[in-house]
């Protein structure tokens, strides 16, 4: 069996070698010629699986993406050809939740905000959106959920419409990119919505770049009443509207979901799917693939408030490091993908166990730390 994998997919060699030859390739450069004698294809979000890529692949019998999003894969084409497709729903939801939490705490310190007195709207309350909502609630924030598909299926109770969501103090986007249908998300935050946003409102995008109209945002930011933007994703990646970066609070190269656990979990889910398809029992365990974290245990010396939570979160992950690296390398050709490929090891909050009388706070567990409670 020959398996082509994105070279940035962690542990792919260790997990898939039992099936045969593993061929790592740069995700943006995988082409039809690479798949002529290949049985399985494992990608990430930067590889478009379409007719052009699948032009000559008679042996292909498995396609998987180690990501939550699937908009880069032509699933109808795969179904037409009888090729099973698998994704990794929820694989990096915790990592994205940690990213948003870290960003919120940075902005709270920078602008002297009491998050417990603020509202946060989650646009797209799926796996990732719900994770973000849970962390926000653990901070004492009032959470508004906007998810029209869920509202239609489950009833409107518990959900708000989009315009109401945009009135929150902070709005965080967690939707897939779609261009058609009643829930189309392309430029969901377009020129009209951007114009209506109040000055200083915090907007976060850790979903897909095309969900926001970047040019319209730049025009708004160059005016007299700018917004506070946290941007992990950009239109036309890996190209970035460089002029917009100085007008953001935090800017990063599509790495919100790049925790060690999140990336490994995505590969692991595809490994399990391939085992199932091939009628094998999984031989590897996810936990054994991960190294020991630098800090494994800590005992807080006082009850958790926003300041202490900030210290604990940023001990594990401080988004400002990614922001500084992104800005410093913005003008270097190819740096967007290079930063993703060479991303430093980052752990999830669950890698830290909190002990002692102040480590039993259920709010700390809800934020993602391991506690004694």
C-alpha cells in the first residue's frame, strides 16, 4: 500500500508505516502525477482535492483530511468515484479554544477589560464554537450562540440571529467556508456588517479567511473608528493583505489549531479510520506519541481570578509569541507556510495539572486544565 501524506502531518510515518510505504509531500504542491500509483491520500486544509488532483489515480481507495473543515475536498466527486472520505471533526477544537482564550486575556490586560462583565457571541456553535463558548462561560462571560442550522434543527431557544450576535462586545467566528445556500459564509462579515460594528468592538476569526472581507476591514481600520481585530486566517492564503496587519491587535498565520495534541489527534483519527477500512485493530495509542510537557504540575497560591487565570493560561500558551513571529517575518517571501511548517511545540491547557486547595476550582477545569476535582 502506498500512502501520500502532507509532510506537516505529525506522526504520519509512525502511524501509517504499518500499512506500507508512506510518502510525505508539501501540501500545496501535491499534484495529479503524485497519485498515479497511490492507494491512500492524507491531506490538510491547504491541499485542494478536486478533479485536477484526481485526474489519474486508478488505485486510490481512501482520502482523509486531518482537519475539521472539509471545504477543500470535493466530496461529491469522491462519492461519484466510490472513494471513501474521512475527516477529523473536533480534532483541534481545544487548541482553537485555547487560542481564543489566550487572545481574550491579552486584550483584557491591554485594554483593562473585565471579561466577566462582557458578552461574547459565537458565530457557528459546532465542535469548535461550543469549546470557545464553554471557556468564555468559565470566565463568567455572557455567551450568545448564533448557528442557524442548529436553530432550525433544535429550535430557536438558546440561539440568537446574526444581527443580535453582532451586537456583542466580542464576536468570534467558527464557521466553515461556503459560497452558496441560505447559510453561505463567504464574506459573512462584509462591508455592510463592518460599517455597523461599534468602534472598539473585538472581532476574532479563527475559521476561514474568506469569512471576512479583508479589504473592507482595511478601509474601516484606516478610518477614525477602528475595530479590535484578532486574525488567524486571511483571504487568499498564503498571501496576506499586509496593509491590514498593522491594524490588528493580534495576527497569526492560521495556527490556532496547531497544538501538539490537536495536530496529533487529527492524524490519529485518520489512522483509526484507515484501520477500520482495512479491517485491522489499531496498534498505536495517541498518548504514547506525545512527549512529556515542560511543566506538568502546578499549585496555585490563591483563588483564581482573571489575573491568575491569565498567568496560568500564558504559562502554557501565549498567543503574543505567534503574533510577534508573524509580524517580524511578514515581508519574507514564503514565510506564511514556513511558519506553519516549522511551528514550535505548543501544548494544550490539559497538559498542566493543577493541585492544592486552589487548584480544585471547577472554573479552572472548565477552562481546560486538569484538576483534582
